[in-house]
C-alpha cells in the first residue's frame, strides 16, 4: 500500500482532515509524524536557517521525522493562497524548495500548488495530477476531494463549539480526549494567533490550556461569527492581503465590541512577518478591552509566560470587581498625553 | 501642498525632478541619519523590518520641515511592503501630524491607471508636461545608474579611493541640480573622464555580486554602505537590482522595456520555480546568474526577518553547492556598529582570494561553496 506522510505542522491544523480523507479515498495509507515535542523543535532548528520563525522550524522537525519513516510520498504543498486575492505568507510559497535545499534525502514530495488567488483551475489540475500518482481516474479524485472538504466541514462544527483546531482534529480521529472544560470559568478571554502556532501546544507553550486552567473561557477565532468578522475586517482602509491576518484583525474588532469578552490575548511568533504588522494594527484598533501581545520563539522557559498570563487574569478580575479603571488604550491619543 | 516621499538610494533626485516637473513643491527628507533611524525605531512596531522604520523616520523629519503630503508606493502582498503605507499612516495620525498620504498602487492590468494616479499628483499640468516630467526624471535616473556603475567599477581599481568617492558624491549633487539633458550629459562625461584619470593599481581584483531585498541593496545607509567597504577591499561589486529595472517591473509592469527578469527567473527555475513575494526569486536567480558569469562570490543582504529573503537564503545553501559559488548572507537591523560587518566582509574577501589562488594552483580541484550566515547584530 502506498504510504503518504503528512507532517504535523503548519497547515496540518487547518487541512489535515481534508488530505487524510483524500488520500485514504485514493487507497493510500496516511502516516503522520508524532505530536510536536522538544525533539521536533531541536531537530527543526538544526535543519533550518536561524532567521526562520518557530512554526517553520517545527515543520522541518516533522519532515525530518517523517523521512525516517520512509513513506513513499510526503505531502508538502506549496501554499500560495486559499481564497481570492489573499495570501498566506511568503515562506509557505517556498516550502517544497526549502525542504529540497536543506533535506536532500527526502522522499518525493507531493508539492501541489494551492493557489486560489485568481481561480481554482490550477488547483484542480494539480489535484488530478496527484490522483494520477495513485492510478485514480478523475471522477474518483473529484469525489475523494469533495469527501475531504466534507471532513473539513465537520471539523468546523467542532471548532465552532470552542474546541481548538488541535482538539477538534483529535476528536475527529476518534482518539479519546479528556473532555475539556470549555464553557466554565469566570473570565472570557479572546485568544488570537496563527493556528499553526496557537493550536500546537508545544509551540504556544500550552497557552490556551493554561488560560483555561486559570479559570478563563477561551474564545477563538473559529467560534466568532464569520460574517461579522469579515464585516469588521472590511472597516480598515485597505483590505488585508493575508487571509489569517485579516481574520485575526476582524475577530479582534468583533471581540472589542462584544460585551462578554473581558480581554484579548494575541500570540505572535518572533520573526513572523504578518504578525509584526497585524499585532500592531490590532493593538491600535482595540480600544475597549485590555489587550496583551505575547511573542514566542524557540525559547522553552515557560515561567515568563505563566507569570504574564496570571498577571493579565488578575488584572481582568480586579477590573471586573472594582469597575473603577477606564479602558485606557495602550496606543493612540491617550498614550501620547503622558 | 508640499510633497515628500521616503528615501531609497538616489531615488530622491529622480522623484524630486518628477514632482517639480508636475509643478509641485517638494520637501526632500533630510539625508538618512542616526536621528532618522532613532525616530523610526521609537514609533514603528518593534518586529517590522528596517525599511519601514527608516521610512517612518523620513516622514517625521520631512513633516517637521513643513511637508504636508506623503507619496508612497503600495502593493498587494504577500510581502509586508504592501501594507507599509497603511501602518505608517496610522502611526503618524496617532502622533498628531496633519497630512495626507497618496499611495501609488501598481496597476492590475492597465498602465493608464498608473498615469491617472500620477496626474492626480500634478497641479494644473497638461498631459504633455506630465509626459515631459516623467521622461526627464527617467533620463536623470538612467544617467545616475550609468555613473554608479562606473563608480563601482573604478573604486576597487584605483589607489585614490577617497577621490573616487568624492567624485561620486559630486555627481549626485550636480545631477540633482541639473536642469537640462545637456547639463546631465556634461556632468556625466566630466565624471567619467575624472574617474578614468585616477591612478590605478595592479593588485588582483575580486568580483562580488550583491543580491537581496531591493531597499537594502539600493540604500547605502541600510546596508552600511557595503559596496564602498568592498570597493576599498579591492572587490568590485555588481548590484543585481537597478532602480530603473525595479520600477519597470513593479510599477510599470514591464511596459517600458524588456527587462532581464525573464532570464533571472529562468536561472532560478531549477531551485525555486515560482515567486515567493518581494525579491526572493530574483535573489536566487541572480545568484545563479552571477555564478554562471564566473563571479568569485555572492553576498545576500536583507532586513532582519524579511520573509522572501529567508526562503531565498535557505535555497542559496543548495545553489552555493551546486553552482560552486560561495555565498554569504547578512541581515541588517537597527544595530549600527560597523566593525562587525567590516570584519566579516574582510574575512569573506580573504576566503575568496584564498579559494581563487587554490583554484589557480589546482585547477582540477573543484571546491564546494562555503556558506555562512551572519547577523548584523553580531
């Protein structure tokens, strides 16, 4: 049976059910690397240039692990765009070439180009090309892909309930999962960030789990109403051309106006291009809620993060009880009066 | 309306000439200095790349000297540059400056869209005058590029390096003031002659290609004047990016003349078959091109955390091995110490000389490329 390896990094957290269903329907066996651990990160660091952001390093760690398993193919798509006139990040566009440059002994890559910025014709051509690898005719390929899209929809149902993409994937795969306490807690905190860093517990240093542990209900991007998010994101003068960045900005603006959100936490990656701009824009636009930006890199000391989260929660609770503090914005006119 | 714009190499001379041709009062920002950078660092988001910070510093200094309109280029991703103007405008608004921002977006398909944008900048300008202004500015730019190439050619070959640099500074200021094509031609001819007459030495030369992100290549302040440092080490530098080409490719979508881009992309194809935004593919392609032309080495420059250059840097590891060309990557950030860069450039030049000498001795020994990446922060 042909084996296809899917690394547990980057768009794994958004698209895994799609590709797993797709390849299974084509008659292939899907293998994944194990969950991100310290080992993954360390190996990833060795095989990438220093300047890469942590998610890319982690991804290379997963690829390296998959290479040891020697599957017939490794799924490493060239992700350009997943919707009209929007992009993901330049690094995603060079992923297959970067892998070939730094890991020369890897098995053949399935490096289809996912580019929906103009139309989906090229994407379908590439999907049929992949289907041909498994001797599948066009009809079979098409139905496999559509089946995959359905799997993605069922994932959306789970994430809308407040599960992270990571938890939703575990549930979808029928692994037993300790029922997370989703809706309890006296605080409600909006948590934003690129899914591949926020939902990977090893990368985000369990940010969401820690917040839950501190008595917060975490509201995620995926559970915000989509139309409201798009509407809010359209308020700024120039449409943001990063898909994930636009969604984060829109959700932040929705959360800013929503009465039951107590505060917003934004997880950024050191060296991430979109984060360096979006994090700042969000910080500038969020005027009614306390806002905290956390930057992570491969540094693994979690004490600093824990302290900041505890302090943030303490502050939110005090603000709730005392009702004395105004909503001082970290930016803008107020800040410059100082 | 007093118009200003960000600095990039000698672009201010060209843009100033253009806007004055459109009957606009122009405030050229003061030359980039530590003060400019300090202003940019203070107000810009911490992790954005260097060109945004320097540009912001330019605006603040220009607005302080009386400008009220900023002209800036836009873009449509995936590189951060396309969102620069938006972020900079928000920052300046929050700082309380009163100004308007004109953002020139590259046209989707039609060149007329761009001309419309340009026309809106002008005041009571006839179409003929607008065309003349564009053509005269272009003439200045072409002359400056010719002079720069000659300067980069002369600097490593002459003994009197100070004089060569002085001449270049003179050309810059004279062309800035020139009011006619005749004057530009005279200045150019004069400078060429003066460079020609400088005393030469007969030491062996190195040829180094400079590739990377466009701003860092073109703006000497942002790369700590790497071309000059290398020229003083008797290494001739060739820029992979020229302003005329860059404008032709990005703003005019290749409508002006046939660019080298097709060739560069073809060079990049075995290593990076598609665009990765910014200048990533051009960096890879130009490196292959330099290797095929027999250059001794390639230096890649870029601002720290530049996404397309990180992709290119990763791929250069392979290019270096397969095309047998030593590559070095230097990222620049707000750190301003020059000694670290100088040491690395000297070491790189020494290594290239040694490699060249070894190859001359044992011409059958094929050496693999050496790659090292260094941070400007040291």
